[in-house]
């Protein structure tokens, strides 16, 4: 089959790779009809997530048709011919973490748990197409994919909605929604979201759906801010204004009630010398992640507020404002998304018209053009917000 593969730092390549096969009795094989390029894929391409190997199949946002199931798959849950969206964390459904619906912390699905334990203190779940740190599972930017624990993860789509309406249930829509949910939004709340990329856009929409009085979008790309503004959110360009000062102006001097970091480890800063400081430290491995947004969110949030972190971090940061966090009674909440928890409720919101995930799609390309898709997405060419690939 054809698949988009990691070919070294700053390079992907569509290659012929072996077709997936059933390896365990609860596996399924899915013929992929739609997949997507995620912002966190760029962390792999940029070389900030260790343990990638030449030829690893990329991608963790995909859906398609079940073409084969293992003998242990519950036929009441999944059958050949079912149309499914596959969540990016691989979960067993039986461990303590899964019982608590903390699916991205599943204790049984990462065969390289020892590596993750050294990095994070405890192992994390297996993830499709996201390095050998999270299991080395082949991803979904391909014609077919093997799905372990197939009667736990995939969500059957039984209506005639288009792929584009439900594809993002695999990751970015639940991730944005979880970011807003962790904020415990009240009707009077002002919510500030750093990052107007796909996850940030969905965090903004989710904050609105959950009742926020005002949602503020923070980014530097005019086309992303315009997209957020068209959806009813208030734009702030961090290259044009001091973010903290502008947020104080917009909130009567108090600061946002809730702040969401939808950027993560490759954040940039409006001040050139501050941006350079963290870029240099990251380049020489004195820190692995650039925490501009995390620092700014903590310093901007009102006292007693909540900072919700859904942007991906992978290692260590410098100058974390622990004093502000502790002394001002801030609550910090975070986590890789527990996607399986949110798929059915969000499907209902899509079908009812409360949420429209298609609004962020700007480019649809054949899988063979994945390399071009990564280039325009990474470099923000042609006003690229989200790339969907068709195998």
C-alpha cells in the first residue's frame, strides 16, 4: 500500500509499505477514506519528539471502512463494513485508567512503556503514528491501518454525514472541547485561547458552546484571526500588541477568567529577543520545549482562574512561573485528550448543528501529495489552516 512516512528531520515521503495484517485477536483493518495532517505531526517532522525512525508511517487522525476483524472483536460492537472514526489514543478499555475514562493514560497499549516511563515518570497510552515513545504504531496517513483493541476505540458512523464533518472526532475536536471543559466555564467567563490553529479554533467554539460570555483568539497570522473572528471570537494579534496589556483592557483590568494553551512546545513570541532566547535554548537542548504561551497564560489569567493546557509538550521547559501559579491560586489542568470519552457527545453536537468542524478545512489533497500538504501547512502558505488527505 501507499503511505506517508517520516524520512528524517524536515522530510516526509509517500512510499510503498507492507499492507497491515491482523496481529492480535482484537485487531481490525480499516481501509482509510479520509485522514488529516495535525499540528502535532509537525513536532515529529521538526525533530522535537525523539525515537522516530526512517519509514515510520505518519498520522493519527483518520477514518474509514472496516475490512477485516480479528476473532476476538465483539461483533456487537464492530463488524466488517462498518464506517468508523478512529481515536488517536489506543485504549484497552479494561485497566484502571480506562475505567476512569483517562484513555490517553491507558496502562496496557504501549509496548514501549519503559521508554515513556523514563521520559514521563509513568507510561502513557499507545498512539497511532507518533514515535516509538508511544508504541511505534503505524499511523493513518495511508491506504490501510491496523487498529488494536478495535472494539474499544472506533466510533461507528451510522448516519450519512460526510467524512469531513466527523473526521476530526479522531483528535482535534475532542481535544479542543476537553480544553474548554477543563476550564469549568461559567456564564460570565471571558476565555482566552492562545493559538488559532485547528485545535485552538475548536477550543474557542467549544468555549462558546459551553456558555462563555466572550472568547478571545490570540495568534499572529491574520487569516487565522479572521477565521476566528468570523466565528464570533475577539482577535488579538500578538505581533501588534502586548498580549497581557490587551487582555487587561478587554477584561476591565482583571485578566481572563480562563486561559487555554492550544500551542504547545513550538510557541513563538511577539518580541524578537524573547523568541530568540527560547529558540537558542531549544536548539542547544538546554530545554526541549518553548513555553512562551504557558508563561503568558499563567501571567495573564486572573487570580483564582484556570489555565488549561492542550498544546503538546514533550519534555522540559525553562523559567516556568511557579511563583505566579502558586501565589495567585491558579488551577493548572492538562492532558493528552481522552478522545473516546467525547466522541459520541460531540457527534450529537455535530448532527444537531451546534458545531461545524468543516469550517477549518482549507485544503483537500490526495495522499500522494502529502509532502506538499506538510510544506504548505508548516509554512502557513496559501492561508492553510487544515489539510485533509484522501488515500
